[in-house]
């Protein structure tokens, strides 16, 4: 999470998912197609903000999967929306492996 944006976006919250240690996966395919949903949970009003996408997952790459323009900073910081309460936010990630990238 880059709460002030990353090098590609300075007016947005940037959010990525990164695999810490690929050796911990059981029987991984060298290239997998994954469906990813990253979500910021609303802590006050039950409204959530979710972005979904499909990515090719490879072990050779140490890059994360996600979005540099995940959410506008003014939306994220707006206390009336409840995404950021004090200095806390709640993130959720849903990952579905939909097959090897050669299947798509």
C-alpha cells in the first residue's frame, strides 16, 4: 500500500498484492492466471470500495499485482466515507486461480 501514491500516481492511493515467498505454495504452476479483487472496507457505514482484475502470475517476477490509481486520495481521506478512520484502514484481498496462463 502506498498511501500517498507511487511513482506512477501522486493523487491516488496505490494498492498492490505481492507474494512474499513463492516456495511456500504447494505445486505451483510456473505461470498462472489469477483473478484478484482488492478492497478497502468501510469502517463506519458498511460501504466497501473494490477493484477487480485478471493478472498473469509468474514466479520470475517480483512485481506486485494491483493498481497505481486504486482510489483518489481525497476519497480515501474523506472522513465521511469511513475508509480511513484515524490512521487505520482495513484491506481485503480475494484471489482466485483460474488456470495456467496458456489456458486463457
